[in-house]
């Protein structure tokens, strides 16, 4: 969807409608990491993948600790408004994200098992050029070029950087047209999942960005990937009106999970998407390809 981040001048010119649906919602970094870590730990109880959910919680808590120790200073951003002003593929990023990576690895290291320790050691020994190359490959969605164990840590640092960048651009937006609906209007990345909100945005669907953590509004009953309307189906593993459902599209043969805050106000896009991985297995067995990305599940590296 082409949603435009408005400039300060455009914000002043725009007549604000009190009942207008915000096109983009921006995350509160500290609150986001606290909620996500708690949700991951809660979901880990009696879960068959408890160890990995707890590892993910450790990573999220390391992001929070790094944020509090080393917040991003004011950046010189070439374009702070427009469509995708912080485009992940084209933005000239600050090398501070590598400092975030080192701090995240330092936080995780005491809790690491043997395999994880080897990954951490490999990343610590990598040169700046090697780290930047892997980062560029991930941000270009060339996930097959970076091993998935390294990708989790690299993405955690990059996401922390992009999340803070979003705090430095205007937080006002406007829907321009319905093109490029699948990509984040702030950074151009793919979503993790979509959330059906409660409260002031009751019943509205927002897609949650896998990189900068922003959310953007998209009307329901249309495919989040191709904008199709006529071949949509909803699936769940247990009950018809489950907390987490997969919306499949027969036109583009893709799916993205949808979560319902009215079923549980504590539901969290990344945590609940990760914990419901068996739904992904079911969808792939039915021939649907995932159109989103979870920062803790990267496609396997090519052999």
C-alpha cells in the first residue's frame, strides 16, 4: 500500500479528522520489547518448543538492554517523509548497528549453548565488511545467502537500529493508493503477521513490520500479498474462531497469519507467530507459501 509519511509542512496543512483511521502506528521501543519478552516467556510454558521461545525472549531482552545502554543519537536522514523514507534496501545506514550486534551477542553469550556459542564467536570474529555484506543481503531479502543462525542476531541489531530511526521521522501519514500493500510504508520490509485491534481502532487490521516494528492499516477481506478478494480462506489448528488464524489466498497461493486482540489482549505479533509454527507447517503442507517473515525464523541457507 502506498502510504505517505507526511512532512512537517504537510502535517500543518492537513485538516485533522478526529475519527480518521491512522494509516501507520509507530511502536514505543521499550514497551514493545518488554511486552514481547514477557509474552515469549508466557508462551514457553508447556510448549514443545519452549527452549527456542526462551532463547527468543533472551534476544529481545538483550535488545532492550542495548537500547537502554546505547540509545541512537539524532541521525542525519536524507528523507524523513514520503513513501518508505527509511527504505531498508537504499538507506545509507550508520555503522552503530554493528555496535548493537556486539552488545546483543555479549548479553546472550553467558546463556548460549555450544552451537549458539560457535555462531556468536563467528560473528564476533567477522570483519565490518563481512557484517555489512550479510546485512545488505538480509535487507535485500536474499535470505538464502546468510545462515539462519547468524541471521537472527544480525536482524536483531538491524531491527533495533531501524526501530529507533522511526522515532526520528514525523509520526503522521496518509493513504495515497492501494499499491504495494504488502510492504511497510516506512522501511519497505515484509510483515510478520496482521493484527485485528481492539480499543480505539476496534476491528481494524494492521500489518506488523518485521524490521522497523511499525504497523500499517489494511482493510480486511483482501489478500495482504496480492490484493485479491475472491479466493480467501481462514484456517486454524483447533477451533474455527481461534486466536491465531492463517489467511490463505488461492490467487497467489500465499498466506499470512492474523491475530485477534479481542481473544487475548496480550497477543503479540512476533511472539505468537513464532509459537504457532505448527500452523505454518500445516499451511505449507496445503501448498501455501508464507508471505511474511518472523525475525526468529529465517529460510534455511542454500547448500
